[in-house]
C-alpha cells in the first residue's frame, strides 16, 4: 500500500492541548503506519511543531521522535510541504492566523472557539469557501463514551418525549495563591480571548446541536467569582472576564435545559461534566465515560417525611449502561475525519460554520446578560 505524506503545522505545540492531545493523536496515527484510505493508500501525517520558545520546542521535538520545529509562522505557511495549519494557541488572534493560512493555500483546522466574534467566525467560513481549501473545528467531546451512550438512547427513542435537560460542569481552579492554577492565565483575560462562556459554551453548542436538540433561545447570567489571580510568572493580575455562568436554553420543540458552568465550584457529582435528560418514558444521567438510565417502569415512588431521613438510596435505583462500543480518543477521531476530508473529500461534520454557531451562542449569552432578557438564535448562513 503506497504511503502519502501530509504536512501538519501545530501552532501552540508546546501547550497542553497541542502536546497531550493533538500531537499525541497525530503521532499515534503515524506510529500505526498512517491512516488507511478507501483506495488502499495510507495517509501519514508529518507534524511540524510551531511555537515561541525554542528550548521547549527542541525538547518536545526530540522527545517526540526528532520532529521538525519552528518559531516562524510565516515560514511554515510558505513551506510547500505543509498542507494543514492547525491552531491550538490562545483564542485571541486566531482569525488573523487562520486567514493567513487560507491565503497561503493551506487547509485549516482550529481549536474552539474559532473566534471572539460572530463576524470573525463567519469570515473564516467564507475564507475557506473562497480559497477552495478545507476548514474545520475540533468537536472532541462528541466522541466521549458517556455522550455516545446518551446518543444511543436518543436513537432508540428511550426517552419518549424529552421534557428537560440539565448540564452541570466545572471544578475549582486555584487562584495561584495557595496552589498553582490549573488553567493558563490567558483564559482569564479578555485581551487574549479568555472567558468561561466563550470557551466552554462552544462545547455546549455542538453537544446540543448533535446530541440533545437545537437551541432556539437563551437566557444567561454570569459573574467573576475570583477577580484577582496569580499568573505563570508569579505576578498578580485582575480578571476581566467571567468564570461562573448559569443559563437556560429553550430547545426547538419546547424542552428547557439548565446549564451550570463554573471554574469556581467544588465537585460533588460523579464527574466533571454531568448531563441529565428527563423524558416521559425514561431518564438518563451521563458523564464523560459512564451513563446511567432509569425507565418509567422502574421509576421509584419516593415519600417525603419531615420527621425522618429519606430511606431510599436513589443512586442505587439507576442501571449503568454497559461498554459495547470500543473507546476512541476524541481528538484522534476528529483528526481522522479531517484527514479523510482532505485526502478523499469524505464527509466532515464540523466545518467552520459549525464553529461560528458556537460563537453565536456565546454572543447571545453575553447579550442576554447585558440586557437581562431571552435572546433568540437565528439560523446562520454564509
């Protein structure tokens, strides 16, 4: 089987996402001899690490098998052996970097959110069309085992008529005083594209669109829970974005969804992300990996007594769905879809217009907070 090499620039290669998720996924595909294509060829990704710190890049390149690395983005985009530009750096400036890649004739794959404004996000989708190149956005959470099990319940009509959805997400991110923060400081600065809603509601948009039901309207309130933090160099700084948000989504069809998202809450649930769907015929609760169900015929009939503690153990009354489908790394699964999209024009479910929808939701949430009202989501078109 002939090998076909495809050059991939990873901008932000030494960051957490660039190293532990995307570079790792591409190296795994390469280690297995490449991605099998429908014509029998194997597509072999050739990563090029792009970043700002030569020492970190050189160390990572050596650790990863003597990969090429560079601190010069323009030179990478001018390299004819590079086919794909991938951006895993801070959100701020992403549209400019992506437009430069399209102008250089590269395919473009982006971490979410693709931009800070809907206008910029739509401009990227249009730039892809004008250039004749492929564009896409990462939607890794769709491949998580828990969410895939939840999707199977929808396909089996397990819920009957869906009544409501509740999504709870978050954990405590230290401010840097007592313990080091677990998120980079750019997440907490508006100038670099920070903010919980812009970052995390991008996930919620594609999860609802693809799994739970399209969002028709949104009502949102947010706040800055920890206004003062310590950055990576030990210097204090003021947080000028939200780190705590609550929203209500009205879904097409009338069901309501409660959304709680925070980088400032402590976890007392089964997982960092938990989604509950209640329907007339049954309910389900899923996390990142596990999913539990309770059909109508097995629903308990609890009794409230002000004089004695609740005797039922509600957790024990749910049944866990078994592991039937094999686990697949969500980042690798996304790369395989995008590589096939480029190599053989295979379908790709997350073009840049889908990334624009996520930014649209974030803008609607911010507008709802400012104006203290419900905001409807219009259908997006190029």
